[in-house]
C-alpha cells in the first residue's frame, strides 16, 4: 500500500513485490494509478490519483484503506507516514500489518524550511511520538537504515535499498584524458549543487563535473554565475535506466549532501551511494558518520567536509592524480555490492519477516497488499 509512490516504484514493486511473488505469495500493489492492471504476474489495484498534497494526505489514504479491506489479504504492508492511521485501523480489524519506514521522518520534518521555524520542532516531535506509538501495535516494522532502526527500539528490522547483483556493471573508462566526476539525482542547494560547482574553480583543467537531474531555472541561473561552471556539463534529467548505463563510464561518484538534520544520518538508505559502487566508481561523500562508516569499512572512496569547496576539490584531485588507487577503490565497491549490499541479501530478511508473522514455515501461499 502506497499513497506517495508510483505503483512501479523500484523498492515497492521491482524489489519487494517481485521478491515475495517469487517466494509463492500473491502480491497486490494498491497505489494511485490510471487503471487496474497486471504486470509480471503482480496485480496493481488502482486508486484515483490527483494533484495536491492535501488530497494525498487526507483522501487518498481513505481510498487505499477501502481497497485494502476489500482485498482480505493475509498481510498489509504500507510505505507512507500518511497511511499510519490506515495501518492502525487494519490492526484494530485484526489484520497483520507491516510498516515500511523509508526515512527518519522526524529529522526530515525539522529540515523542511517551508514549515514555519517555530512549528517545525513541535510538529517533528508530535509526529515522532505518533509514529513510535503506532509502531508498537504493528506486527512488523522495516527501517531502511540502522539509525532509523534505533529509534524503534528493537521493533524494526533493517532492509535497505541496494541494487541487485545483476546491477553491477563495469566498463572501460574514456581515454580522452578527462577525469569526470558525476552527480546523478535531485539537484538543489541542500544536496550540494553549488558546493560541487564551486569546487570546480579549484581543480585543474583535466577535471569535469557531470550533473544529471532536474534543475529549476533559478538554480540554473545561480549555477551559471559561479566561476566553476566552465568545467560543468549539465546533461539534464534522464530516465534512470539510461543514467545507470552511463555511470560506469565516469571516474568518481559524488554524494555531497549538506549537513542538515534530514541528511546527516544517511547511510544504508542512500541508493545513490550503492549505484555508484555497483558501477565500479570510487565515491567521494559527505563526512557523515554512517556514510563514512560504509566507505571506510569497504575501502571504496573517501569522505570530506561537504560545505568546503576547496577541500572537496583537493579530494577530487587526489582521485584524479592516483588512478591506480581510484581503480582499486572502485573494485572494492563492486566487491561490497556482490558480498554485502545487494537486494538478494535484503530479500532473505524480507521473506523471513513474512514467515515469522504468518508462522508459515516454508509454506508461502499467501496474499499480500
């Protein structure tokens, strides 16, 4: 059940639903979608979509709840904070419910500047109390990282969001003498857009910065006024499958989120980090504790103060000047994906959770919504 993700969401559909279908369950994805359909043997139950956040927060959850009750499923697995009341109602009806918490939402709320500063802390606190209290009545809670797992105090299992082993793709780099750093994803100030561009002012002419993602006219205008922009190649917003095809051809992946409450805890929940690793790229990331732990433990890159363009540039030049060390770090990242951070391992934990809740042992013929 999801109100804010697409029915074809990578985690919800292509990872979780397909994994449990492969184990013998009969999954149904209930989500805003144009019409009911069946894809890869998985039934999608559509509820009306619509513009406006208020509708998504108030009306869509009621439509999803009504559709869910009609399914008479064995397990109800939901993915969005606004569906917590629906999850509670399903539990009161005697249903088995799993809450899949994708983020540390308290910290995300604190970081939202559109909420008046005086209200942010109170709303974040109130939401956190509600979420934690509701989690106690669910049959299972999933967190995508170990920090969020900790807030649930033993109630959650970590199922992060890495790629499949088959997603590993290593190809020869370009031989034109250019060292290309890449950032692919949301392009805004909080994700380090301007710090990355400013860093280009302090690197030599061998280095280019490739930016892929949606970019507002305001940010494009601000970016073009920076001195480092002369070394930037903005390739726009590409289909993610196409971006994954391009990644192995670059030399360094960047994850330089700024130190805001909604970012400082990230680690296992950062799919961008894992996609760079799966493409054989060494990674330069923000020196946040969990990003640093993953990168240091696996020898797949380095971390840096993401607010300092000069330090960022110095680290980029280290990678450019040390191709053998960069190659080795890229190989270490691939090894970590194949051995540790892959969906095949996370799938085992997901199926174990379902078995525990259903007490079904090895028999897995159940329905899921």
